[in-house]
C-alpha cells in the first residue's frame, strides 16, 4: 500500500533527484499501467490511478489537468488527491481510472460518429491548430468554471472546453485520448498537454 505522505516527503526533499526518487519509489510499490515522455501512471484500484511527473513538463501537465478538472469535470477525469507543488507544477495527482473505447462506444455515448465529431471540431476550432486561441474569446462564468456542462450537444461542449482551457485540438482528435469512467462518462484521458503547460515548460 502506498502512502501519500511518503510521496510528498520525497517530492519536497529539495534534492535534485527528487522526481527520480519519487518515480523509483512508485515503480517499486505499484503496478505501472502507462508511461509517456513526461509522466508515469500507476494503478491504485479499479477506480483510481496515480499520475507521477518524471520531468518538468510532467509537473506542468499535472497542474493543467488539475485546473481542467476544477474548471469542468464532466469533460475530464475527476482529481481526488494532489501532491507537493514543485515550481509552477504538481508532483503527482490521483484521478479516476479511464477505460479505453472504440468508435462504436464513442458514438453510443456522444450521439455522433467519431469521424463526424473530428470534422466538426476542426471546423469550429480551426484557429487553435495554428496559434493560441480561445481563452480571451471563450464564454466565461462568474465562478471561473467552463460553462460547457450547460451545453447538451457533445461536439459543441468539447469545442467550448477546448477554447476555455486552451487545449491542443490535435489531442482531442485522437480516439485513444478518449475513454469512459466507471460511471460511464465520456472523458479526455489526458488533458494536461495544452498551451498553458507548454508555456510553463518553457518557463521552468
């Protein structure tokens, strides 16, 4: 069993090797279910996973994914626990486990085929492919949350979420970036790669 206090003790050690030590500890204690260029993902249970930064970009991705969940957790996995803050980023987060889906499952839940969804997202968010677009033009609520949960049409909801949170359109157009939660919500598996995380990475 892993202890979150132990994770934070390692992350807050001040040592240059803190991230390496954190990842090493997790790899010894947990089952690794995914690994990318910036984060490792470990399974905690059938319902939750631990995402651990392995470099500066991973720290920023964790922070952005946390912000996205606070902004609108109907589009992304819920975040249950967060780790030690390192610079502008977060060392680790615990999120909902997301199950992979195919095109048929996507269409059943979203009420639109994945191909039609991609075509319409490209049309609605063409500017986002080329340059940072959206946060200043996106609809806003007084509480700062993305109002996409007020929109019934799935494609329109995703388009609004992209603009509100500065997501990269290309990530939304990849089927393996989508999945379902235990309660059958269709969510983005990883929303941490955004214009904001890219800017944080440059700053680190």
